[in-house]
C-alpha cells in the first residue's frame, strides 16, 4: 500500500504569461506517507500543489491524483481530498464552529468535530467569525476544515507558518495522527525541522523543477559531505594521514589535539583513519561522524543567494 503512488506528476509545465513557474517537474507521493515539498520562495511549490488540487490547469505534462485527472475528474476527486490553502478559501462572516460542523456534515465519515476543536486549541473561538480570529487561529481553523472530512489525501500549504510553538506542536501531532489513520499528506513548508520531524519523503524544488526526492535520511546521506571528528595527541602528521585517504578529503586540527576530516565519510574512510591511527600509536578518542542536516542539503542544492 505504502509504495502505491497517489500523486504522480510528470513533466509538469505551468506558465503565467511569459513567466515559467513550473518547468518540467516530476513528483511522486506514496500512499499513507507524509511528503514535504521544500523550495526557495517562488520555486513553484504552490503552483504545483494547486495544479494537483485542480485549481490550475497544466500547460504541459501529466498530473494524476488518486488515479484521476484533477481538472477533468474534479467532481469525483474533490470529496476525496482535503485542501488547506496559504490564505483565503474560508467565508469570512461565518463562525468557526458553524463552518466546521457544516463541513463535517458534507462528508460520510467525518472526524469528531469537538475532538478536533480541542486538539487545535480552537475551543474559545467557536462563536467568533473567521474575520475576527487571530492569524494563527485562522490558520488552525483552515487546517481543521481541510481534514474534518477525513480525506484520503490532504494538501497543506505552509500549515504552521506564523503559528506559536504550542500550535505548531499540535499541528504536527494532528499530521502524525492522520498518517496513523492511513491519510496521505502533501505538505509545503519552509521549516526544515518540520520536514525532518514529519516527512517520510522530501521533494526539493528549485526554479520549477524537482532537484531531489527521497527520505530525509537518503537526502542527508547522499547529497552532502560529512565530517569525522576525533581527538588525539596534538600535532599529528596530517599530510601522512591525507596520503592514506581518498582524493577530495580534507583534514584539519582547528584546536590542538582536535581533528576534523571532511569528505565522503563512509565505513571505508572510517576504517582507514582508525588503521592509520593504530599504525602511528594514536588512540582516536570521541570519534564521531556528523551527518549533514536537511538544511545543509537544501542550501547545497538550491544555493545560498536570496530569491526574488
Ligand atoms: P513561496 O515559497 O514564496 O510560497 P512557491 O514555491 O510556492 O513560493 P509559487 O507561488 O508557485 O512559488 O510561484 C512560482 C512563480 O510563479 C513565482 O515567480 C511567482 O511570482 C509566479 N506566480 C505565482 N502565481 C502567479 C500568478 N497568479 N500570476 C503570475 N505569476 C504567478
């Protein structure tokens, strides 16, 4: 079940006038997983997600969602998906609890509305109209509206942007509960910790294309160099150590007796370093491999310059 693709995007192109927002993008979302879509501002994430939701028509390429065409099969698809937009999409004059209960009644097997209100800390805002809610409360209500119908697939566009830490945690908890319930989630976010916490798969989008997709572990292992650290006798002959290591490896002693080896740190490199130490009568203490974070990989793939 988990390997079945519920969203399949191939060669998606979307233009706004002369601007190409999405430029031949591929994306796969496996059933029952959380897939985080990451990318710099303007990378094309929202456009891609909105095309999957059927709100935008592709200029080229194919998009299948739950086996359906999001535009041609919209009437069949809509009841099966939940959508939380970045902003708007909620009638501003309606009361929070009215809206949720109304939305729940439209679905055959909705979630328990009171439990959802409680989970998202919306208990005190039930009688308040949407327009009078705070930004964070509006955000949480939009999330509740997206999931109350117990959709098979839910699209969440930056669901925790602007939320306080408590609301962020309860949103994460809700997303985990949805996954435990078999719901597939597509989540766009700028928070790397959110992707690391929640995502089974991460797709990194840049300039309208997918530049990497895989589990956070795969991306962190494959995309970037790692660092090996150990301490030992000060003043080791790093030139001699480097001769034993593959080309492209760097070695430094930033503080006397503290050593840092940077490069592709794999089991072979670890074995070479320890064996060199053994040959030179060095006991490498506190030996540790530091893996790069998702943020390191993200910046490596998408660059460090600010996007316009
Ligand atoms: P962000 O992280 O800032 O939300 P994003 O990755 O979601 O960005 P999109 O909103 O998909 O990016 O935008 C991709 C590009 O398309 C941007 O250059 C944006 O200015 C442009 N764009 C998006 N919507 C429209 C529109 N309705 N008309 C014209 N250009 C648009």
